[in-house]
């Protein structure tokens, strides 16, 4: 049984969270070039974050800390929406918001993985949770690349000419899955180091998670086989 300080995900919520993430991933490259599109994306990010937070349950110190951290995260998303609406320069805001967002999303990913491994049985909704954790990994690494490019412009070579946010998230998932198309290349040492660390993380994550899920399924079926 989870301890009083654990923060599990409410049953049946993984599927709705997965849909929110997929809509985000599809909408980002389509809308980020438009002023109204960036505003709509900011609103959607805020709503998606609320859905994530509402899916978490529990009590104790960790749960209270998560609520405070979630409130700060939502405040930053709301601040980003204000910046977009006002048309202000967002460099200083992003330098502060990006690192916090990365830490917060990494924490959420850990909570989701913990909830998966503590589950009594493997269900379709739980598999959706595993997919969410994998997608959040790619999003977090994409955020790291965005921060690197923001602080040190020219850290990546974009052969197609675009230097938008979605390009770095595309590069993140290409690296996470070890496809390596070569249309975006890391040029600086920190960018290259981050890239190979993500590739290693992607391979290890898939192997460990799949092994854990398969092991759980086999354990579930053992009484029936007897």
C-alpha cells in the first residue's frame, strides 16, 4: 500500500492525460508561428497542467509540496500568457521559467513512474501512464535543449533553416528514440553531452520499463496458470 506521503495518480486519469499531451505535441508545430496560436498554446498548456494536477491524489508533506510547486508552475504559465498578450520580450522570463518547468515536469515524471511500479496490476490505463512518462521525458529533454539554445545561441545547427521551439522538441524525440536523422546537429560541448545522455536515457528507460511491465503481466497470470 502507498504510504501517507505518496502522491499516486487517480485511477482512470492516465488516458485523459495522454490525450492532453498528444494534442499539445500536435498543436505546437502548427500554432507556434502565429501570434494568436502562441496565445492559444499558452492557454492549452495551462489547462493541461490543471488536468495533470487534478489527476494527482494523496496526503502528507509530499502532497502539500506538490500543490505549492504546482501553483508556482501554473503562475509561470499564466505569466507566459500575459507576456504573449502584451508582446513583451520574453528572454528574461524564459530564463527563469524554463529551469523551474524542467524540474517540475521531471518531478511529475518520477511520480508517475512511482505510481506505475506501485500498481497492483497492469491495466490499459496504466500502459497509458507509461506512455505519458516516456513522452514527458522527451518534453523535458526538449526543454533542456531550448534552454541551452536560449542561453548560448548557435548551440545547434538547423539545416532546414528554422530555429523554433518545436524543432528542438522534434530533435529531442529523434534523439530519445535514437533515430538520428541528422537535420539538426549539436555543435557545442554541452549540447553534444546532453544529446548522448538523452539517447542513453531513452534506451535504458524503454528496456527497464518494458521489462517491468512484462514482469508484472507474468506475475498477474501465474495464479491463473496454476
